């Protein structure tokens, strides 16, 4: 079996986001970037399935500027076999990303595509589901447990009400939640080895798919700030404030 | 111009967040039609028909729609979307699961997690875990939109009498199977809609100590929340998690206990009307957004809090 895992380069989750004064977006210059956190879970799960012997090959793909290659290198350093970098210097919406991934899937013919459930920059939560629809494959989103069978995969999904278990036929798209596993760190020898693993280079606009954006970003602004509150001296004062000032209890 | 909204339900009753999505849909266009797809779901169709802002109910009943598998639901929505300019659902795990499949089938770039409707094509949505708000304009002819339910008031439930029309089912692909759903049962109000939420973090130090939280919650008729750290440490199940990767809550009162206030947690609760933080670390970031901060050892403060609450003659319900 073969897995394609999609990884995205985003602003590191520990970075405090700063909105640009002109409303055109957020500051990205000299900001620490890293792999989208649930994409690390997707890579980890793919590599674990390979280590279990059920999967023969793990291919990591990213779409983005030159530096996005770092996310593929990182996936290679934790156990993916080879990489694909689809170059694009501009932001592409999930719909366009899904179309590009579909092209890659048609060429690579994986049995499963693993992705993070959501990217922490645009917070769209669309790409995996869109890709599944375009391929006419089943999907399992928000996965927190993956059990691979011969011709299907059983998935425990994190839903608002609790947990849901579904079984989907292969090939399938799986989007990963943060509790699926504990992503490993790459060891130095593996980082060195990853430098020798091949990364295919493609260019997004040469793939013959319509990746024009349909949603125009008019402005980006800071959310309204909360006014500074007060510190209370003790529990009695807290209860009194809640009762008499805020009137919420 | 009209909106097709997809109802979330459990085949018996409408889920409350659908009412919030109906409010948002009415701001897009007054002609709101609701699709109820389920199995043995007649009562849900009746409930939706009674919502005054709903103009028509499309009801499709088939065992194929019992568990809202996205592979089955999306083709149905796609088929019935023809006459509509907008397709709308809640941005919770129900809407997030199937809506992008509909958008892809229609070649539409979806607008996710809308918190404000500026017009039929212009919306405000949070990005970067709510650290920025983007105003976006959809240039697609038809639009797929998911709504953050807690950003809109629920629509009134009774007084309407919309027509219920049978909607034709479509073929299903038969490549996915529902196995089971383990819903967390609770006597307390639901986290997403509760008026008061009491949340615990890693500061609780163990699952047993969460009793300090649940005692307060029961006294206040509140829901119980948790930080990701507390969930990951195994103190409490994941459906209690508040934050970017959990639930977004907007209660009248949010009490954060032993929670330092990581960005990921704040994203899930910082729109709450009143925020209380109880933490022994006076420098914890949670204090910077709290209306009332109490710098104290929670193991002393919580029993005291409970006894102070017990002294009150009345507590709002």
C-alpha cells in the first residue's frame, strides 16, 4: 500500500499573530514558520503504518513557495520516503489546492491520502473533504484512531457529541486530529539522511488546473480587544462582583 | 435569490445550532429553505416548519441519511442546490464534514466559519485561530457558507408554519459505513450553548480533582470545559475541550481555573461576556483577558467559592 501525505508550511503555532496596519494581511517577514500541527500527525500516522509493514511507501507533498520544501524535508526526516514540491508563490484557496492534489493522486495512485484536519493559518477545514469529493472517494475527517484493514480503514472520529466510528473503503482520504498520535522528533542522523531523499519539483500553474482564487480578501483587522479587567483580593470579593456588578450569577 | 440551509438533527429533534445558522441565513436572504435529510425524521421536519423565519422545508427521508455520512449527504445537497444561490450549514463537526464535498462538486470556493454577514457575498471570518478577522467577498455565482453558530442568536422556535415538501433521494456511493457513535451523556447543559461554563486546566493536577470544577458547575447550572492540556493529560474526555481545536463557546460567564491561557485556548472562549480567571501564577496570560482575576491556589479557592455560592439566596438559572 502507498500513502500520500500532504503538509503545509504555516506561521508557527507559538507565534503571536500581528495584523498589518494597512489591513492587507498579517506580518510574515522574519516570522518563525513550521509545519501545520495536524499535518505532523498525518505524517506520523503514515510513518507508523509503514513501520507496521502494512504500507510500503509514504510520499510527502507540499504546495507553496520555495521554502515550503522545508516541510517536505521534515516529513522525510521522520520517515517519509520521497517528496513532491508543487511550487506556487501566491496563496491558493483550498479548492485550488484540492485540484492540484487530485492531479498528484492521479499520477501517484496512493491507497490513502492523509492530511491535517485544518490549517492553522486560514482555518478553512476544506481541503481533505474537497479532494475526496473530486476523486469520488470516501473520507474520514477529524480522525483520532486509524485501523487499517485489507480493503478498508476503520476510523474513530472526534465529533462535537463525543466519538464516532466509521469504516470507509480504500482508496480514501483521512484528515487527522491532534490526538491521533504524538509526532516524533527527527534525529540528527535522519535529518542528514533526509537530505539525500528525492523531492520532485512541479509548478502549480503548469498543471493545467484552474487555481484562480474566487474569494477576495477585502481586509484583515485585529479582533476587538477586551478591556483590561481587575484583580480581586479574595473569593468573597469575586462572588460579590459577579453577583452585583456583572450580574451573571 | 434564496438560501438552502442543511439542518442538523438526531432524527428525532433539531439540534439547537441549526437555529443559530437560520438567523445567519436570514441575514443573507429572507427566503430561507431548510433541507431535513434523515431517517424517521418527520418530527424534525415539523420542528423546522414551526420556525417563523423558515419559508419552506424540504424533507428527504431514507435510511441512507440516518447517520449523515458525508458521502451520502453531499450528493443529495448538491442535487437540491440547483435553485439556490447560497448553501448554508453550521460550522461544527456536522457542517465541516459534508459542506466542502458539496462545494467541490459545484466547483465553489467555500467560505468557512462566518461570524458576520455583511451582505449576500461579503462575510467576516476569523483566521489564525481568531487572532485576526478577515472580511471576504465571494466571487462565485453560487456560494457555500458555513456559520459559526455562537456568533449568531438562535432563531425563535415557534409560531411559523412553513410548507413541508418531499425531496427526492439520490443514489449513494456505498463506500462508507457508519459503525457507532459514543455520545457523552451529561445531566449538565451542553458546552456549546450553556449560559455559564466552568473550565479546568492542567492546574487541576488530576482527573479526580475535576470534582472541584464539577461541584461549582452543578451549583451554577453550568457546563464543564477544559483546556487541551487537561484533555491531553487524561483528566477529562475530549468533548469538554474548549479552544481552537475544541469547541468555541460564548457564554455569559466563563470561569477558567488553573488554565494559563495558551493562544489555542483563548481562541475558544475570549468572546465570552464575562471572564473569570483563577490561577496561582499572577503572570499567566489568562489574566490579560479576564474581567475578574483571582490570584490564588485553586485547591483553596474552589472550596471557598462553593461555600460563598451556597451562601447566596438565589442563583440565576
